[in-house]
C-alpha cells in the first residue's frame, strides 16, 4: 500500500491548541450569560458585532422593513431554494411512520414520532450571510411541525441581513433575534430575562458556535457538531485539475480554518491541482480566507488504488465528499463515514449548500462516523408505548418478567409483575412469591 501526502495541513497538535483556546473562551462566556443574562448578552454583542439595539428580537414591522429591501429576483430565488428543501423534508417525513403492532396475543407495542417542542436555529451571517442555512433549519423544523421555532443570526454590516431575515420569516420562524456567536447560542439554550430557553439547538457556525453547542449538549439537545466546513474531492483521471481546484477552494473560502482535501490515484492530477489552486488563488476575490485555509488545512493525498482512496476517505470522515471517478456508484455503495456525497462532475457542494434540496448542516470533525446531517427526523423524538389488553397476556408476560427480575435481584420489580399474575392469572399462582 502506498499512500503519499503531496501536501499536508498543519500538525494535529497545533489544531488541538487552537481548540483548547476556543473551549476556554466559550466556557467563560456561557458562565457569564448564566449569571448575568441579558446584560452579558448585550455586552458580548457590542464587543463582537458592534451591535446593541433596544431589543434583539425583531418586531413584525422590522421584519417587513428588512424584507422590503430584498429584490424581487432574490426573493424568488429564496422561495425556490426553500421549496426544494421543504419538498425533500416532506418526503423524508413521510417515510417516518407511527407504528402499532400486536407482538403476542393481547400485547400491543407502538411508537409515535413527536416533534421537539422548541428549537433554536442558528444562521451564520457575521462573515457571509448564509441565507440557505435558514432553509435547512427553520423550514425543516416547520415541516416537522415544531411548535416554537426561534431563529438567531448575527448582524451583517451593522444590521440584520435582509435576505437572511426573509428566509427565516418565510421558513416559519416564530421569533427572530439579531444575535450572533456564543451570545446567540447561550441565550437560546440558557435563557435570559427576555428570551425563553429552547429544548434543542441546530445549525452550523464557526468554531465558537460549535464549541458552545458541545458544552451545552445535555442541557439541551443539539443536531450535531457542525464546525468549520470540510470538503474532500475524490478524483481520478476522468476529470481535470480546474474542476478539482475549483471545488476545493470553493469551500475553503468559508473561513481561515476550513479543511480541503484531494484524494486521487493520479499523480498528474494531484500536481496539476496544486498548480491550478495557486492560479485560482491569484484571482479569487475571497482568496484571503481561501488561501489561509488551503495553506494551513489543505491536504493532497496520492494513493495507488481506489480501495486505498476509499479507506483514507472513510478514515477522515469529511463533511462534504465530492466524488468524480469512473466508479462513483461503487463509492456510494462503500462509503460509510461522511456528511453528504456529491456524485459525478455535474454536481457540486455548492448545489447542496444552497439549492438542490438536501440539508447542508452536516457533521464535521469525524462526527460522520456516528451521525448523519440535519434532517426532518432530527426534530422528531420517537417515543414508545405498550398496552396489555387481556388477562392471559398480563399473567404470561408477568411470569417471565418476575423470573427475570429475580435473576437480577430486583425483588420490588418482581412484585410489580407478581401482582399482575395474582390478579389476572387465576388461582394457581402462589401469593407473594416470584412466579415459578
């Protein structure tokens, strides 16, 4: 096996040091919000965003005023993208059915899919106003019929971004707040004097947002750990360097720490892509951020075989995986750890990010090994129930239950079963003993 790194990202130890700094900052900020509520939130918003209005919650008239600034074409595009996301979410919701089955005569088991009762949807906007993130969280929660949908987004250039607010409102948000970063996540999860806490947090964000969600998990539910964007291109010589470099740098522009990785079995493609990346960085308007990500978090990995490429890809478990090979369906069949797949040269990660209909809130930092991305099912809790409808079933299950409770030494548990055996099983059961 020959797996060669033609380009490596910065060492893991350096990344770990950065993560530790973020953890400390977030811990202190969340404790401050817990202690001082709205005052702490206001101070943080002023410090980080230069924004401290009388009320962070937007009124109906403020929402309408902001939406009036969105052009007709932009509004039409937002509605089109939102409908694609909601159509797919509706199809996914339809696949999740409540069930009730009679597993034994007189024994009824079932489950119900119940919406989370309140959710906080975070939509990044501090650097780039991520309009599409509102579709992914707010509109999907609406399809799931969540009763209270709270949306928060950072101010952009001194005011809430009109297009983001439009997407939130059209998506069905019940409360909209112009708040960003740790202060938004903390306010929604912990609650303040003016913001009631939610039961669940969803949405992507920078390292501080992701760490805030991690620290608050347990107090509230979260969708997943969705930190800085990761993109991987798996390619062979069926495609060219321009396509590969475009797809890598197109995601690296998200921020200064957005990993981008090329895995290929073509040395020529690998070397040409490195050259092409330099050419594109010379003309890309967002090159300042894209170059920082590419230089510090970019990898080019050369393998001998597709089997090696598959192994490396599954081990890295990246968020976005763009596959452009002579065997795309083979990867679809064999990939098991990733956020979302983009199959063939005709599609790309930006399609998934903005318009095609799949959800773009996806697992990062290898979380794809144990969870998929945000979808309508994340807003639903599957709760079981049971019902025993006959005396015979009560006695029969009670006998088994009693013996199994006694096997573990739980006498009180056993008596819960015994009393049913005595009441419903006739006169053949000894009183007060575990069923024989």
